[in-house]
C-alpha cells in the first residue's frame, strides 16, 4: 500500500513538473521575447538583451547589409544605411563583444539571408585585447537552425522572466521602434564636463611600452576577421574605426602605449587593405571631432549627431585609407597626438 502511494505521488509530481514545463514553454513561445518565432513589431518592442535579441533580428529580418560592432556602434540607426547605400540593413551590436561572438553572429546571418555587405565597427581596444580574455556570452541555442535546441529557449527561466517583463512593459506602453533598438544617445548627455568627469587620468609611466606590445593580440584578433574575408570573398566589407576622443590619446601618452597603439593601427591597415573586398574607413584623425569633448559621454563614446555624419560620409569614401598612403595618414596622427598640449584640456577656461 505504501509503495502504491509513493508511486502515485511520484506520478503526480512528474505530471506537475511536465505541466509547469508545458506552461513555461507555451508562455515563452507566445510572447517570444527573443523573436525566435516571429519578427519584432517595427513600431514598438521591448529591447533588453542585445546578444539574445540580436539572433532574432538576424533570423526574422530581410536584409542584404549587416551592420555590426561593439557599444561604439549602438548609436547608429539601420535605416541610415538603407538610405545612404540604397540597401536593406539589420543592426546587431554586442557591448564589449569578442571577435568570436561577431563571427558566430555573422555566420548565422549568412545562413539566414543573402548578405552582400558588412559594415563593421572595428574597435582598436578590442583588437588590443587578449582573445583569451574576451567574452563568450552568445546563447548558442538561438544562433542555429536546429529545432531541438529550441528546448533550451522554451524551458528557460530567464526567457520566462523576460516574457513577463515584456508583457508588463508593453502593457505600460514602454516600447521603442526597431530603429531605436539599443540606441542610448537619447538617454545620455554628451558634454565636455561629462567626458572629463568619467575619465580617470592615469599616472605617467616610463619607459614607453615597446611598439610591438599589442601586436600579438592584434594579429590573433585580425586572423578571425581574415577568416570572414576569405570565406566570403564576394561580400563587400566596410570596416570603420571610430574617432576616439583626445582623452584616449592622453591615456595612451600617460600609460606609455602611444607607439604601441599606432603600430596596432598600422598592422590593421596593412593586413586588411591587402584584400580586394575591403574598405577601411578611418575617423581617428578627425581632429575637430576628437578635440571637441562636447561630442563625448566619456573618452570613447561619441554622440549620435557624430555617428550620423560618419554614416553619411561612408559611401563617399572620403575617409578611406589606401594601401599606398595609409602610413602618411598614421604619421600625421602620430605628430598630432605626440605634440598635443594635453594640459590645456584641464586649464581654466579651456
């Protein structure tokens, strides 16, 4: 009798677990917070996870251009490139993203659409990072077409909580259209005071780091990018390097890494410009922009008005580096940052 009772309790417990699992799966599938089964409403969605929802954007949108990058790429709107390049664009950004993550997302994009152009924000700080220290946070079960992996999405506590969050936000009318997904420049002020206030000026060190100090990491990261170029030789790749502010170069000077960073930029240009399907657009020598700290929220992140101007200029090619002249451009940047009077940034009335 006791054994029969235990079996009944076990059966009831199993039925309860299965029932709760089915309810969880049904709720996640109905709300679909990561857009795995349906496209987002272009007029109003709840955006909260760039890595998870990026998979949904790649899966459900129609596009021939992929715009990708780190948080420095967040303040771009996809439709700008639709207009400037006469194309259809999807934007996917991963804050502090690794090249392995970008590569995985790019592979998924190619499996979903006929990708003809990739516009990629090439962040020198990420190029300088040891690949072993780079994050690997993409939910892999979302970046494939294996239906059996959907179980990891449907029976997922985080997805269930995000479903409830999405329903509450939509009920409250707190949504954004797809063009404003993960754009944050409307929530942050850009000013000299803010840029300086968020910048911790390092102590000066000596001697300077050797010029090749960052090249091992740079080459390892570039090798991933080279894999994209060689695997997709028919795709046009447009890499752009954002205009880090003059505070970044103050940091490089004081930490003894100026020559190492310039060598990284030279290695990047030399490597990428050897490919016929590459453009490398260089905004780090936009001296008017980088010295006007009212354009920045910190020493790196630039305002949307600047990103718009950059996007608008990209099709003209006016900021493109060329194999025969990129060293001259970098030599000019070297002269500027080495000889700049950094102390006047903090001077009274500057």
